[in-house]
C-alpha cells in the first residue's frame, strides 16, 4: 500500500471527532478504517482507532473491508452463476446477509 492523504474538515454539530482512512492497494482494492467518538475522547485516540482498524483490514489480505462485504452479499446472491469475493473474517452483519440471501434465493 502506497501512502497518500488528504484532509477534509467538517464542523461537528455536537463537537465530537471522527477520522476516516482509506487505502488503495497496488491491485486496486479499496479498504477503509474509521472511528467516531464523543467530545471527551482525545483526537489522537480516535485516529489511532481508525488506523488500527484499517491495518487489520489490510492484514487480512482481502479485496474489500468488512463494511463493504456485507453490502455485496445481496448483489452476489442475485447475480447469475457463482460469485466470490476475498475478505477477512466474516462480521456478524455479513453472516446475517448470507443467511438472508440463502432464505430469499433458496
């Protein structure tokens, strides 16, 4: 992963903080890590949480992060033939999406 960055500051109505990080791999995969916390959370901790999550997604070697994986299951279940994606460990959301797709498509 080759690092690059941009900064966007959006005022928060409640005064909390959030960080969203994205990584594009050399093969074109897009992965994401984010964290949102209340006003009392130190901004450095919010950034560290987002970076830690992104690092875990990269380490799994998948082509999609866990937040995208569950959203793709519905589309995959409707596509003709066999659909495959490479992702890390399945989240509860992804497991639920798979179960619902199986119920709906037989």
